[in-house]
C-alpha cells in the first residue's frame, strides 16, 4: 500500500519553463491537496480538490494550475516557472467525513527554478 | 490573515525534558486539530489529533491539551528523546466538511543528549 506518491522527487527548471508535478493516492480518498513549504512559512495551500471533478484555489494559487484527472490523481502545473516558485511541494489526500480522518502526505517534490 | 498561530519557531531541550509547543486559532468553526511531525527530507506525518469535545488526549509520550474558550491548543512531549528532533506543525480544519487543513508555521525542535 503506497499511500500518496509524488513524482518527480527533485527537479531543476530554468525560468520560463513549464512542468507538471504528478500525485497519485491509492487510499480511495475523496479530497486531494497541493501545498508548498518554504522556510519559516509553514505549509501553504495552493489548490485543492474536494472531490473528483472539482478544484478550488487555496491561499497561494497564482502561477499554478491543477487537474483532477480521476479519483486517484491530482496534478499541479507550472506554466512558466519563476524563481519565486522554488519550494518543496507536497501533495496530500484526505477522506472527509465523520470521525477523525487526517490528511496523508507524499514525500514531496523539491523544485528549484534558476 | 494567519488563521493558526504557532509558537515558538524553534525550541531546544535536554533529553528527558518536556517541550511544549503552542497554537492559537481564530475560526470558531474549526473542529479538528491535528499535529504533524516532519523529519528532514520527508513529508509531514500525523502524530496525534483532537476534537474540541475533550480537553486532553494522550498517545504514548505525546499529549494534546485543548482550551476551547481560549481557542488554544498545545503539544507536550514527555521524556523527550533525540529521535524526537523534528519540525512540528499544528493544524486545524472543519473535519466534517471538505475544507482543507490550515497549518501553523512550524516549530523546529532539537532534543540534545
């Protein structure tokens, strides 16, 4: 049981290049999330998908787009990378409902934009 | 506007000490408060979580204390060990809905032998 899988684990981009970060979960969770982590800033929500077919902006959506491909997969796209997007990106999934259901995180994608 | 405020930013304790990390929230609709532990190079992992109908929850050496009226909650680590050295994040959300977790900025804990 892999949980939440992110690819790639590391990436270096040049300013202006585009790329897609992939995320897949095998826990049959409805909700999926993309966060970025920067030193001293904690985890900030970029976009989320409460269920298959829906996506919503989070706290820091500018410069990003997302696709909820199916229930398992949620991708994050950088159309024109900027140095300010250098960060560690985490995908998470969660089954919302009664009881305590927490979010499970992937191992992260470390992105550097030069 | 930061919805969850976490303090301190960093903390150094001796082995066996009891580090305490505090969080305060603003949204009274929050009803689920987890703590996450993150080691370098890894994703955050759930440590312990609490609902506002109880004032304290213990799991092993980790305890959450919750004060609903003050809108504050804290993590206590009993008999801390060097292996507890990590970054800790508090978070909050409405558990019964589809709203995402909102995180504090994190506390870097170092436990020295």
